[in-house]
């Protein structure tokens, strides 16, 4: 990972505490915007539950699981990669990957996002999908066709971009792919707002919340 990509990911290690010892090696980073900033697509009530309960639950459970193990000395990304495909460490992987995925998801959106990607990213999108519109259509199709819980990703695969679906806590890092942005399609991401109408939630994100600058910053090399 280059430094730009690393800095774009929610910090995974606890900073030194001046007055009290941290509860574990991993901390829940605050949202990068106020809880009501993504309305009307995602309500403050949903963000309170999603970030404050679900995301926090993964972090808290991970800290319990890694206590007194070598994983406690690793970064969050290192834990994900070290436990992927290891049945004996499945619980650690699921909670670490979900913690990582959620941190990445919050940064994949921003209030009043730019309608068009930066030129660097747009050139990649056109080369890989034909147009930004075609990319959004592929993201929407992937999101609405994902059966059950999972994640929809825009990833860099060498010199091309791809749309990827992962089930449950699946993470592109374990496939040697570089994530640029993600959409959470677990029901807790949208059910309070639109019930089972996932397509409505996804349409709202694609229409006004995708942080194209964040995605562009995660590209490994500019397209020439």
C-alpha cells in the first residue's frame, strides 16, 4: 500500500492514551461528517445505529478476540490478511474485515459529493466501463443482485477497474485487489430508512454521495 492509500483508511491502531489505557489495540474512529450529513439518503438515526452499534460491535469484539495474541500487535489490515481463509481464525477475520470495511465505507461517501470524478479517475472509468453512467449502472446491478448481506466494491485490478461483490465480511485486499470505494448492502445499512428497498438506498448513494476524490486518491498509478 502506498502512503496515500494508507492515510485514506480509517486509523486502525490506538494512539497513546494520556490519562487511561485503551480498551484494546483497535479503536472506533469517529465518522468523517456529522450524523445527519447524509440525509435524506441515509438518516442520522441509521448512522447512529450503524456506526455506534454495528461498527463499534465489530471493533469491541475484535479487541476481545485478539487480546494476548500476536494479532494484537498488528495493524487492522495485517490482521485481515493474516486470518483470511484460516478456519481456526474465522471469528477474528470476520470482525477485523467488518471493522476495516466499515471504516472504508464511511469514507466512500461525503455530503454534497461532486457529480463527476476527477479527470484522473474518469480516464480509468472510461477505459474500463465506457462511461461514468455505465459504471454506476454496473454498481447498481451488483448491489441489487447481491443475495443476502455483503459489499459492493469499485476496485483496481492492475491497469483496469472492476466492480466486485463480496459476501458477508469479504474484502478485496485478500484477493490482491485495490479497493477504491465501497457500498454496504447489509440490511442494517438501510432498513430503518427504506425497509427492504435496497435499490432506493443504492440509487441515493450513486446519485449524490459517492466521494470520487476519495476513490481517485486510492488509485495506485495515474493512467497515462
